[in-house]
C-alpha cells in the first residue's frame, strides 16, 4: 500500500476526522437532501464520528499479532454500505484501512452525492488506498466475490440480499462479513427506574426516525406497570416534533425507503387484525410515518417478527421473567437487547446474551443477542462502536462466511471489522 506503519495510517485517519469536521455543513446538507435524516441527527452523527475516529489509536493493540488480509499491492477489501448513515460510515472505512488494507467502497445509491463529496475529501489524503465505486449494489457484490484481487467483502444491508451468495463465496474462496438488521427487544420490569427507561426508549426509538438497526422495536413491559408505562411512553412520544428535516427541533422526518413505508403499513394492518390497539399515530403521509405505538401486541405479529425500520413500537405485556425470555428469543434477529429492572434484570440479560466476540457456529444461531445492556442507555452501550466496541449479533443480524482456508467456517457474534479483515501473522 505504500504506507510504512500503523502510525502513518493513523495520521491519515486523523486528517480525515479533521476534514469531516471542516465539511460539517456540506455533509449535513447532503444527508438531509439525499436521505432525509434530521438536521439534529446529522449534526450529532458527525460529532460522534469524529470522536470515534480520534479513538482509532486503540486499534493498534487490537491488531497485535495480525497482518492485513491483503498481501499484494492490487488486493483490496470491498465494502458495500447501507443508506442509513453518512458520517458514521467513515468509521467503518477507516478501521478496515487501519488494518493495512486497500478499501474499495460502495455507498448506497441514495447517498451518491454524499459519496462524491467524501471521495473529494478522501483522495488528497488516501490516494488510491481508498477508492469509491458507483456501480449498482448487487453488481458490486457479485463483482467483488468473483474478482481475484478482492480478498474480503463486507456488506451492510438485508439478509435477503446476502443469503443467495453463499455458494458463490464458497466457490471463489472469499471471506464475507455481513452486518444486518435488528428487531431489538426493550424489556421493562416492575422494579425498573421508570423515568430512565422512558427516556432511553424515547431517544433510541426516534433517533433517525427509527431507521437504525439498533432501534428498539419490541417493547416488553411487565404487567404490574404495563398501563402506566404505556401511558407515559405515549405522552413522551407526543413530544417528538414531526416534519421538516431542516428544522433543528424536528425529531421524526420522512423515511428514506419507500419499501420500509410499505412494510410498516402491512405490519400495522396485521397488528389490528391480531387484536393490537394503535394508541398513538398510525398516520402515514407519503414517506412520513408519524410516531406510532401499538398496544397489546403479541409475538406472532409481523411487526414483532420483522424489522420495522421506522418510528413504530409494538408494546407487549408479560407476567414472569421466563415468559419474556421466551418471547424475546422468538425472533429472527439478534443484534441488541436492553433490560431495565433490578432483581431479575441480570438473569434475563444472561439468558439473552451471546458470547463476547464472534465465534464459529455449526449453523445460524437464533435466540441470542450480540449486545445486551442492563439499565444502560443505548448511547453508553454503543460507545466506541466499530472502533473498540465489537458490534454484530446472531440470527439474521450478521455473520461471517470464511472460505479462505481449507475448511469453510461460519461465525456469529459481535465483531470488529479491523480484526476481521486481517489474518494471524505466519
């Protein structure tokens, strides 16, 4: 790559952080225009991204005893990114680069203007060590699997997009690392701190209008406090200003994906047929989905089983810890779970928590979660994510197919892309 040391690579990442800060206004403007995220969320995202890029010195210790997966000048890592972000995606690019890899990155077509701005920022710093690709997403993934110079492929997106490529990955002897959706449980026990749980739920649910893979979607509340908690959550949700993403006070803006809007409509119709009560919202105006709360939800509802990816919550009552453990495990995704409570909280968390880092599994594992927090807001449990905090999960929330060696390996659990785009030193 022409970069002699980790220190020199780190210096380039620091320069990137400074340039993101310098181009803050331009990035916010394009993120609002291309994706529709709020002025508030975009500003916050840049601040968090710059902070995490400045933490990247800690990656050197993580990589001890490992070397880049790319050993020849023309070899590279292909990275396909999702549409739900602008500034934070640079953390992913930077950590793969810090591992000593050339990176070819494909932004979502929804963020093509963002990609072009970032390309103009990257080239003076990284030259050809980080390149941008504008071909369609599926074409990019198929090219990356087939091309002999690509050693690993990282994909952020839907499991429906990635699952069909398993045989291709095996045939072409690649490593494919997938970061996918979530349908995260948020569990509130009778002895929970009411105010803390409500505040965390509000902030995590409506950030990016619910368009994050770690947004809580299935809200399980123990029956003794169910009605009071539901009423409080409804009242708090009414505070979320809806509408113009340029307004600094706006919380909920139009969704970036028409498909997500159609899925939400379908999920709400299904919920009503199955006895759910829409106690707030339910209104959809074009791509604008108003904050919506479905009470008396059940685990068999489509909105509980699928990712919602919008400002919609399904609130489910439960009696005993064993019941909520069983309900939370009945999910195709396993990214993050949150538990609020005292006496039984850690017991529930332990039953849901997977291993601390990605590990080999015989088949896709359901009923475990990569991150489980207890009485801790998402902003804390996600601190340092992608840099020093391993991210990822179980079920269809993510995996690694590793066909580089003599035997194929399937791995699941939280991961660091800096680590997963390296191999052990010979």
